[in-house]
C-alpha cells in the first residue's frame, strides 16, 4: 500500500466516524449494552434504530479492514491500530451483553478480542 492511498483511506474513515449518525449509532449500541447489563426490561428501553446491529456490524468490519490496510505503513500504524480498536469496541457493545443463545455472540466477541490484541490493547482482549 502506498502512502497516498493510506491517506485517502484515513480521510474517508475519519469523515465516516465524524458524522453525527455514526456517533449516534455507536452511542445507541453502548447504551443498549449498559441496559442489558443492568437487567432493564426491554419494554423500558428507548427506541433504538431497527438497523442498528446490521449497520454497526458492517462498520466494525470496515474499520478492521481499513485499519489493517494502513497499519502496515510505519507512519500510519497508530491510526490503523485506532481504527481496529474502534471496530473491536463496536463489536463489544453489540455482543458483550447479547443472549448467550445468540449464534453469533461467541464469534463476534472473539473477533473483538482479536482486534483489541492486534491493536495492542492486551488487557481489553
């Protein structure tokens, strides 16, 4: 990967992650994980976006992919690791408090742990 291509990727991802819609979706996922952890009744939850899980799942893997792409360049390693960490956080918020019967839960939490590990956040992995 060339430096200019890495700059372009980083610019596009920063544009995505700075959008209010993106930040709102991440906040919704975090909020829902906290409510699940506290054992709040789903009927008392705020109305979350019906496409929250799907949009954030795709975004998490986009962040992983782009982070892995640019972290190979020494000048971009920190940025790549940050993107990977953001993807791992999204997966953690989506699946850490999901039902144990959820077929995707283990796989997605493993991906989150792997992302944290790759990005150098060993304790969170």
